[in-house]
């Protein structure tokens, strides 16, 4: 995917009611491809990468400020961070995996939640305005981490045969359909699961960004002569979509982490 | 799996992760994870545990104080009841003792009164006897002495005595009659 042939954003001079002008430039795949800011030996440093690194920086800074020297009687920042931490710990990990087994996985899932949430949040943060998770590489990396984690855990916990039984939902009582069930389970758990895990997050953020860009471009496109009558409609839709995205971003981060927790919980489960 | 085929064919495929982003994303996440897992979360867990201990410790302390207070209250109540019981008992005892004392004193008084009355009666009786005895002796002697002295003669002789007494009595009678006569004349 070279940067040379990418079409960037859209032509700002494109307006409605301009004779011989360009039409509405709908957003598309090109909206997710950025011109590299600079290149180091073939490595292209672009906006999503910058935002990903910013995410890391901001999260580290936030949690460092909040938790580096915590107090029994918390300050404001510590309190906010604590409530977020507690939300994931109690609301997701303890609920899904259980307190005893889950405690070990709290750091991973807490990091995942806040990392994904902030990556999603860039979508509506001015100037950034791009959900980093709408580039499949980022959800894929995270889903990969989770996949490796629970696969390793499955075999560690149950041994090779036990692990395979766990993955394939081995259950003697199924009788004749057992091979079929095992095939389906194996396919669904081992092959499809990481893919859906990553794509669920990616597609949501991708679609959300498309909608936001479309209404934003439309607002701009309408701002000419009679078009001013239509522009507000598009603009209101931009606002509505921003609020909706704010909701979806949190939900998707939550869903991703809940699924991760349930995969880990499944790996810990005793084979039937 | 149509989607994957399409994805493979097209160059600008949103479903094929570009390598640099994949690696950077992985690193970016692992940095956050490492910092949280190794450094920050253990710290906050410690503090949360401390806070929990502090709160539970406080609650335990309060509970202990509550139990102690209740025990003390029970003790006081028991003591109070005992004291009340004791006071009742003492009062009852004192009342009984008082009643016994009064009864005893009343009996004693009665006894003393009876004694005094009996002593009085005996005294009076004795006095009466002595007096009447003495009187009887004295009356004879005195009367004889008086009579002897009055008549100037010995009344040793019974006949004479009788005469003298009769005469004396006659004289007395006459005197009395004369006296009443003069009195009657004087009155007339």
C-alpha cells in the first residue's frame, strides 16, 4: 500500500450549484489512507501511527499521574482513574472470569479497555478526528494479543489433548453428531474468533468514521448559494453522529474487552 | 469468504493489515500494558487494599466498641436490678424488724403496766391492812386513854366502866339535846 496513489480527503473547492464544477465527493476507502508525514528507510510514518503513539503517551501520562504515588484518600485524578479501573475490574473481569481466577488478567484487560477507548475517541477529538481502530492493523494487533493469550492458556491449563477438547467443545453425550460439532466448534473458536474479534471493532469504527466524514463533507459541499438551506441539516447530522459515535466508541471498547474476558474465561473452564 | 477474496484482489483493502501499523500498534499497546501491569496497578491495588483494610478495620473497631457498650449496659442493668432487689429486701427486712420491735415494745409496755398496776394494788392492800390494823389498835388505846383522862378515874372495874360509859353517853346525849334546845330557842 504505497502512499503515492492515495487520494487525500477531498477537494475543498467542490461545491453545489457550481457550473462545470466537481460533484459531491463521497468519502470512501481513500478516507482511511494518509500521506506519510515522513519516511525512514521505507517505513512510512503517518497520522494513524502518530495517533497510536499519542495514545500510548497520553495513557501512560494519565495513569502515571493518577497511580504513581497513590493515596489512601484519593485526589481528583486518582479518583477518576480508580473509578475507570474499578469499572473494568469489577464490572468486566470479576463478572466474567470471577474474582479468584480473574485477578491475574485485570492488568491486560484494563490496558486493553483504555487503549481501545482512547484509540476510538480520536474520532471526535478536533484536529485528530480519526479513529485509529478503523485501520484494521490496530484491532488485529490487539485481537492477536488476546488470541495468543487465551490459546496459550488453554493448552497450559488442560494439556494438549485437554486443550483440543476444550477448543472443540468435546462432549461424549452428543453421540453421532460429535464430529460435526467438534468441526464447527474448532472452526468457530480457533479460526473465526480472532477475525471477528478484530473486525467487529474495526468495522464499527470504520463505518462511524465514514458517516462522520460524509456529513461533514456534505455540510461543506452545501455551503454555496441555495445550498445554505440544506447545509444545516447535514450539520445537525454531524452533531448527532458525534454524540452517537461517543457512545459507540465506549461500547465497542467495552465489547472488545468483555469478549477477551470471556475467551480467557473459556480457556480456564474445565472441559466437560 | 468472498470478502477475503475481494480483499486479496484489491490493492486498497481495508481488511489487510499494513505491517508497520500492526507492529506499531502492538508496541504501543505493550508499552501501556507493561507500565500498568508492572508498575502502576500493583501500586493502586496496594492502596485499595490498604483503604479496604482501613475501612474494615474502622468498622471492626466500631463493632467491637458497640459490643463492649452493650456488655457494659447489660452489666449496669444487672447491677441496677440487683441493687433494686437488695433495697427491696432490706426494706422488707426493716419493716419486719420494725413490726417485731413495735410488737415487742407493746408487749413489754403491757407487761410493765400490769406489773405496776399489780404492785400498786398490792401496796394499796398492804397499806390498807396496816392502816386498819394500826387504826384498830390505836382507836381502842386512844379511846381508853382519852376516856380515862376524861373521867379521871380508873375504869378497871367493868361495872364501873359500864356506868361511866353510860353516863358519858347520857351526858353527851343531854348535852346534845340541850344544845339543840338553846339553838332552837335562839332560833325562835
